[in-house]
């Protein structure tokens, strides 16, 4: 035979039941939000970003035609950059130069010549540090000093930036875009010319990896790179590629087709006759030894 519960215990039991019931209703009406994404997860930006979330980082561009962008880092070099400018003029090519600010301050006349001949000038920091390992204040100083040097040399500022070594976090990309208006430009073709493998190897690697919409990385501070360029330019042109600046390439960007959204990334194409695809912007590891 069960004994009746004391009145106080009955009240406690009823109150607990009411609380549990109310909680269940609230849970059903307001399911828990999914866990927030890791703040360190890389942001993949492509021309398919919405108007509310514009693309701020590129390693290649989805384009309709066989257009590519040649880019040169770390200059200007007092001797080699003028030699490269002569070659570019001979082949009627306009390129994009990601310059080191202190080199610009030392040789503004070379940057002025490049801009006068139709080339694009963009930021590659003041002293070539790894942004991904630095605090915001130091990164801001590097960018501001370079911005000032470029503006002093050519009378206008740039809207493009390439982080040294490709070292940059997703958060840095965002605040740099907000504070400076810069889009982060990486690359999808890297001949590793900074390792000085020789002109023939540099040319071979570029020809093998380049496809429509490619952003090609090279450096105008290495003699072997300059020696590789005549053959590289001629062979790329023979394949049907057309050279434009990075800003021109970005302006040609088309929405990324749904069938090309695989997280595995696209298959590199070696000729402009194949269907161009976009390569998502990937942030290289900060420890990478690429200049």
C-alpha cells in the first residue's frame, strides 16, 4: 500500500513537471543554432560570391576567353626590372608588378616607367614579412608605408595586394579589404623560379600549368626568370593565350558554374581551348618558403 506524498513534495513534483514541459516547448520552437564555424577556417572567395559578400581574394579567375595575367614580385630591381620592361614592350604584354615598398622608395623612376608603359602596380608589403605570423598593427604599417610609396611614385594608390609568401589569415584578408580596399591576389601557377632552377625549367613549368584565367607568379629579381621570359611569352602566345593585367582579368570574371564547385578544386588545363574553371583562393601555409 502506497503512502500519500507529503504536500511539499507534491508541490515540488508538479513544479518540476511544469518546468520540464515548458523547456520542451521552447526547445521545439527554437532549436539550437548550429555550432559556429572555426574563426581560423580559410575563407574561399571566388567571382561567384554574392553582392552582399563580394570576393576579396583570388588565385585564378573564371573567364570565357583565353586570358591570363603575368605577375612579378619583389621588385623593382635596378637592373633586372628595366630588362623585363624591355621584353614586355617587345612582346606587347602588360603585366602586374607586386612591388616591395622600400624598393619603390629607392627606385621610383622604374615604377614610374612601368606605370607609364601600361603595367599595373600593386602592393607586396614594405619589407616582405610573413603577415600570417604578425599582429595587425605591424601588418597595417607594412601596407601603409607601401601604399604611400606607390602613391608618391605614380600619383595614385593601388587596390591589389599580394601577401609575402602567400602568408595571410582569412581574418586579415577581411580587415585589409575594409581598411585599405585591397583585394588579396594569390596565384595558381608557380614555377618556383625563386629556387633558380634555370630558364628552361621555369618556362616548362609555366607552360604546363597555365590555363585560361590563370594568375602566374614570377619574380623580377632573379636573372634566370628574366632569361626565361622571351620563350615563355612566345610559347604562351602560340598556345593562344592573351595577356592582361590582374585588374583586367578580375573584370572579366564570370560566375562559377554549379558543376565546378567541387571542394577538390579544378583540373588544371594546359590550353585555352579547354573549358576554363575557377581555382578557389587557398591561403598557403605561413611557413612556406615562397618569396
